[in-house]
C-alpha cells in the first residue's frame, strides 16, 4: 500500500521570501526505529502503510510524498538575550501541512535531514540521542495535557554524525500546529518589512486564532491572544517542574505549543534556581526565571507589531505596553488556579497564594521531590500522612503547613476520596525522570536496545495512573550535576 498524505500547503502557497525550497540529503540505509500509530491516525494518515520501508524512506527524506513542498523557514531570534538577525531552519524541512481528523491544520516537518541555506556552517544532521529525547519528552508532555509539538516517527539514517564522538544519525518527524515563532516576526521586522510582518500576522491570526480576526484592532487582539496562550503554557510547565532550557524567541511558538526539546529536563528535588542547559552559565532560563522570560519574549513580539497596531507610534507603544503589563498577572492567575487544583482546592480564598508559596518554601528547605510531594498529598487526604512526610529532610515545617492545609480543605468541605481522586488527575506519578530518560537513550544509542525506550514511553503515556511494577519510574535519582545538551 502506498502511503498517502492529504497535503494542503498554505504556508508555501501564501508567502514569498519567508522560506527557501529545500531538499533532504539522502540517507544511506534508513530504518524506522519508532512510529507513532496513534498520532498517524489523528492526522488522517494510514498507520499500516507508513510503518514500513516506504515510511522509512519518507521519514528519512529519501522519498518525497506526493503533494509535499519541502521548504526551510526563515526566522531570527534572541538567543540567551542576544539578537541573531538570521537563524532559520538549519536542519529542518517542512514537508507540508495536513488537515487532521479534527479539522486542525498541522505541520509535518523533518528534523535532521541535512543542510539548508540557514545551516550557518552546521551539518544539518541530528544524532539519535536528541531525536529520541524529543520524541520521549514531547509525547510525555502531551500525555500530561500540555500543548506541545509531537513526534510522528524517528528513523536512523545508517550514517554517523560527528559531535565530540561519532554517533548514529537520525531524522525526527515533528508535528506542530505550525512552526511560526516570535523569531519569524523578528526576521521581517528587523529588515523593516512592515508589509511582510502584516502578511505573517494576518496568516497566523487566521490559522491559529480565527475568532480574533474581526476584532476592532486585530493586531492588538493578536498580541493579547498569543500572550494568553503563552502565559497558560508557562504556568503548566511550572506546575510539573518542567525546565525548557532554551526559552529563546526562536523557540517560542505563536500557537502556544511547547517547541524544541533541546536541553530540557524535569526537576527532581524542588530547587527554583535549577538550570539544566550546559550553555546557560548564568541561569537565564532557570526554572524560577521562566515566568519573567515569558514577559521578556512577549515584549520582543510586541516590538514587531508596533507599526500594525496604530499609525501613531507613541499610541501603539502605549497600547502594547499596557497589554505587556497584564502578562504577569495573567500568568499568575493561570499558575495559582493550577496550584489550587494540585493541593485539592476547588474554591478561591485570598490566603491561597500564601498557602501555596509556603508549601514551596517548605519543599525547598526540606529538599523534597517536587513531583512526589504533590502526588502524595492525596494519600494524606486518604489518611496516610507518612508517605508525604518522609519526603522532607526536616518534616517539622511541613507538619505545621499541613495543619493549615487541612483547615483550608475543611473550610471548603472537600470530601476525602473525591478530593484525592481529583488531585491524582492533576498530579502525575510518572514524569520523564532524567535518569530514566538517560538510561533509555544510552541503551538505544550505544547498545542498539530500544526496549528501555519503549517501556518508558509506555509508562509516560499514562502519567496519572499508578501501576504495579512501575515503581522505579516514579522514584527520583537526584543528581545535582545533571546537565543536558542541545545536540546541535
């Protein structure tokens, strides 16, 4: 059966100067290592036809499916605070867009398929480890209910890529609501291309936020709706202890999806200053800094929209500044709502913010595991306080906090089992623990053994459902020196 994609490539059709047509470099011996049957079905593709040699040829870039228009997108971006006026897809090709079974437009992109005009001296290739990391974390995030790009397939190319050492080469097929970033807007704004910025804004509005197109000031409304999506997203990251690691403007998607899983990781012990990226030497993208960077990135986005919002520059800046000043309160509203759910509250009380912040302080002081504290609070609601109690180095401060928490639960009349079940639906037992991710990647990359990867993926697909035999996946193995790398 010949694999068929129902491509409808609006980006390629609409824009000129926004991309360069591209061609994948041939893979010597492509082999399909991992294929996402569920996602293929969601995209309206035939999983049986793609989980095959023909699929391996497509996902390596060796065969271009009918209707695809491979292209490398142009974008700029602030990287660790410094502006790079030209970045672009240096190792990625957008094959095209499909309309999925829920009538959503989705990009299908090859990552690691070789050099493009934007490669800036790089080889355009991807090593197997970073490809599988993105696959695992993206699917884990999806199962946790966090907007994210996803992985459709991972193939090995039969060649080595050279980093510090030779590593197996791979291509990841990534699916996204789109790959339009704040950096895409910056690319044209930096060149004084107001008409191009307007064209891009009109397209992004119609594609991602069609309800906003009829607003009185559509470009101001556009900024606000992107800010809302990003504030909600970063709050969700904070709820699960996720650290993106490279919150550059070129990694900030207009759609509000998590984009790019380079040096990302999840906190074990709660420590707000945690940094996982080996290149983030000053801690710019530490866990606790993510909300502030959210505002910083959105300010860069607002700068690109100034000429569109109002012909009077001062008036435009005033309106956008007013909108930027609402970003942190917006984030805090999302964050507090999620934190209330995590500790079993369904009503609002003015003291809840203090209650949540005091728990975090006690967790930091007691060097407790972030994920397990929240998960085991439901056991305390069921009458077993020891399970959470033993996570703290010194549990006295936690006991004092727990008495306040119980009073608050009583105040809203939370029923034991009902409340505990609601908490278990928002507090995962399984997250992509760093040592488990590394274990799976090491087995796959150095021993050709995909079994640990497959098992971890299966566990992460059901993050809220505790299952006998999976205890090792819930346990932390804190390593304060843990660092991850971009893989470029």
